[in-house]
């Protein structure tokens, strides 16, 4: 129950901070919806809490701009393929070894693959990710290396 | 500020263009798995450019000290970066678990053990 109270407090302060409208109706709606969500979370299991240190968040902060750059490049490639009349795709399923070993690192890696257009993660099992790719040549090596770095390996 | 308006409009229109390209991709691509790649264009560059365009529109307010709108837009972008791959992965994983075929036949299984079981 204390956890639900913390959730309620955080949600309500976020609501008040962001809404900027302080009328009885708005605040009432905020209290009601925050209370509902707080009650809802008591029905969910907390799940494992990954251990992170400041270094992880710092490395993640450096990783995001690189990922955004990769996303833009992949977007342009896929957009060009879609718009070309012949649509030169060669879809394939790839089994890619997953370098990151911690759940957090693997989540980061798999989500990065999915977020990049042209590649999507289907499954992750036994340190291997099953990736569906729109065409050849979308290499995950650099992304794998960077995710391992964010995770704290090497 | 005419310059800001021009930048903003270029971003908004190109974002809309990428949303349309993503939609064309969903129609043109041959099977379920490849279509998700079209959808991810709309989710990333389409939505991202539009949010950037809206962000440029808020810059004059930002100068006046009203930074709340820009923070909200950035929060939307951050949430999109988390929710879009989550839903995309949930979709293909569900299809994969149900054995949806791709245009080259059956989907390969990730580990050999499962092949033996079935």
C-alpha cells in the first residue's frame, strides 16, 4: 500500500505541475485519475528492479544521440525502398548473437533494433535475438558494441 | 518570426510526408512482418519531425519564459521512443508465436529444441 501512495503522490504532482489550470473540476479529475492509476498498480507485480548506477545513465545519455542518428539514416533508406517503383526488398529472418548479458542491456539492444526502421525484434532467447530485416546489409555489430558499453561491459 | 515559421513548416510538412510514406509502405509491402517496417517510419521520423516542428513554434514562448509546452513536447517524444518499439515488438511477437507465415514460407524457430518438441 505505501507504494501506491508514492505512485499517487508522484502522479498528482506531475499532473498539477503540467496542467497549469487550477480549477476544481480539473484538479478533481486529476485526483480521481491519479487515484485510479495508483489503485491499478497495486494489482500489478512490481517486477524485477534492475541495478543501475550513475555511470549507466550517463552512458545511456551519450547513446541516445547516436541511436537517433541511426534511426534517421535507416528511415531514409527504408523510405527510399518503399517509394521506388520496383521496391527492392529482400526480407529475411536473422539469428543475431546478443552481446549484452544483463536484462536491462538486452532490453536496450532489442528495443534499439525494433526502433530502427527496417529491422524488428521477434524474440530473444539463449542470448540470441531473432530479427526480421527488410533487406540485407543492416548490420547490428556497432549497435551491439555500443549497447554492451552502456551496460557496463568492457 | 518568419524564419522560425519557415523552419517549423518545413519540419511539419516533411514529417507529414514521412507519415504518408509509412502508410504507402503498409499498403505496398508484401506480408505482415515487412509491413511493420513501414509503420515504424510513421512512428519515428514522421512523428519526430512533426514534434520538432511544433517545438520550433513554441520557441518564442520559450524566450518569454514559458517552457512548459516545449517540455511537454519533449516528454511526448520520449514516451514515443519507449512505447513505439514496445507495441511493435508485441505485435510481431504475437504473430510469431501464432506462426504467421512470411512471404518466404515458415518463420524459423529461434532454438532447435522447440523444433524437436513440435
